């Protein structure tokens, strides 16, 4: 269930894409592409080669079979792509496309060899399958699958570089900023200078990449938007809502749990287990496109600066997670915390009350949603739709 919740968008995109691609491929084979695939039979009839070679097959039924097998292919391909994504994170883009394309071809042939005879009947299915495995058809199929794999990986790469919501705002003709209520978290590695000196710049960079990959997994669980990466620091943001105040706090502990689960990996490759500190604050900001030759989306406002300054107090107060009083006022769940009093942050005129937050008894998302519904039933009825819409945008 967790696998589906974390990757439902990518699985849906994969499934629809492969289903459409497979139906289109068979449609071209059946009806030809212009006159390119048309052949003349012995009786003078002109038709696409596949229809001439398989007159006994119900081609209308064939489309239903192909569409169904396309859905199965999409589900299997998406599972493979997500499950083994870590294996393909380091290789270059072209190598990744080639390896995944080859894997998709092998998986596709294996699934086709099982599904087609099963759904079309042994005689018709075996004949269609034997035609598919002809040298020419196999080459065409391989190129076609490689092209679809390339497009899917390109879309995944683009989405990783530019979030969809940011792209829509950047392309929007509106040049004025939009005021929003936002939650911000600044997440920074502890002892980063020492780690950089010990590991060297190349290995330290690899460490940061692994940490950011685990951060992304945590972000999928907590509906977080990745705003910026700054050196070894990451900035996350959420739209303000009762659930998102909880998710912002949960994000830190979920990420810390992921690091603990992979402690053996980090010790083996880097000789250490990275630790992080974080500060959370919320307030009004302006969301606006900035830049001319390099255009991006930026948030401007005191809330961002305050969140950064709060994170800077972690070492002084000996806490891994500090949360402002304004955020704690919005939290309706019984998290464990310590009131650390009011503190004057660097560059600020007024003091801010800070809280050191500890891990609550249960951190799973289902538990949080259930408890949230008991406390704020009216507001949280729209929470599932909100998170679904937030994920799409």
C-alpha cells in the first residue's frame, strides 16, 4: 500500500502510456501507415500485412486483448522502474534509457508470450506471437519500446528538475507575485564541514546525493514540495492546512527513520551515518517568477528568513528540530515537545518562541489521518482530495 501511495502518479502515467502505445502499435500494424505496410494477397485483395497473415483472428477482440495487456505491461514496467530506480540513479541518462529499454523489451516479450495465447486462444495466440517474434517485427518493437522509454524517462527527468506547479507559474503570463500562506522547513546536515574535509569533495558530493534521495522519499510521504537545494541544505514547503502542519513535523522524523534504516549502507560507503537538523516556521510570502535568462519560481517573505534563523539555533539549543510558536499553535496532535522560551533570532527585532519537538509515539500516515479526522472532522474531509490535487499540481 505504501508503494502505491508513494508512486501512484508515476504508475498511472506508465500504465496509460504503455496501454496507448501498445494499441497504437497494433493499429498501425492492422491498418498500415499510409500504404507503407499494405500488401496484396493472392486474390488481389490489398490490406495490411498483419491482417492478411491472420485472417482467422477477430481483430476487434485483438484490440481489447492488446489494451488489457498494455495495462498489465504498464503496471509491471512501472513497478520495475520504481523498484530498481536506485540502481539507475548514477548512470548517465542515455545509458539509463538503454538499460531500462532493454529490460522493458524482455519483460514485454515475457508478458506477451503468456497473455496473448491465454486471451486469444492457443492457435490464434501462438500465430500472433510467432509473427511478433519475426526478426523485422522484433527490431521494430525494440525501437518502439526504446522510444517510449526515452520519452517516459525524459518526462521523469523534467519533472525532477522543474515541478509541474512551478512550470505552470513560470509559463503564466502573469508577472505579479501571488500572496500565499506557506510552511517552510530548512533541513541542514550536521557537521557538514568535518564530513567534507574527511571524505573529500567527490565522495562528499555522493553522500549529499544519497541524502537528498532519501529526503525525496520522505517528501512523497508527507506531501512536501522541494523548494531549493543549497549546498548540503534543503528547503521544503507546504501550503498551510491542518494536515500539512503535522506533515511538516513528520517529514523530519520520517527522513531520520530512513537514514537509520540505511545506516549500514552509509557506514559501508562513507564511514558515517549523516544526521540533520531542521527549523520550521510559517507565514505569508509572495510567490513569483524571477530571472530573465535563467527563470525560476521564488518565495519572498519574512517567513522564509525566520525558518532559516530558527534552524540556525539548533546547535545553540542542542536540538535537532526546532519549531516556532506560530506553528505549534496550529498543531492539533499530541506531539512530544519542550518549550524553550523566547529567543532573539539573528537579524530580527522581536523574539520568537521556540519549541524542541520529539518524535510522537506513532508516525505512520494512516494513524495521523485517522487521529486528524477525530479532531477536525469538518476540515479534514477534503484532505484526501487536497493532497491528490496538490500532488497533481
